[in-house]
């Protein structure tokens, strides 16, 4: 997989063979942030505030889908 969604040029990706904590990648231009699924904190990288807010607004409504996809692609984490 990796791309689940594109929001105004921001790619939302989840990869297989990942590491904890459950997270997704938000990629915009030269920026990339790894965002935890349980609480939507950035734990690596950065994203401009406007794009971060768009991602979080979308992710809040799709939290279960994000977690389900992370677990499917990364069993045992």
C-alpha cells in the first residue's frame, strides 16, 4: 500500500515492516512527519502548521481506519 489518502497535496502513507508506536507518514513537498495514531502527536519530522491541521482534521474522522491499516500491514505491533 502505502498511500491511503491525498489531502490537498499531502500524502498519507502507512508502510509495512514498521516500528512502534503505530503511526502514519504525512508527506508534503519537502516535509515529512511521522504522526502517532492514538493521539496524533508528531514524533519525528515536521509539517507546516496549515498542512498539519488539515491532516489532523482528516485523521480524527478516520482514526479506526488508520489503526486497522497499520495493524494489517504490521501484525504483532
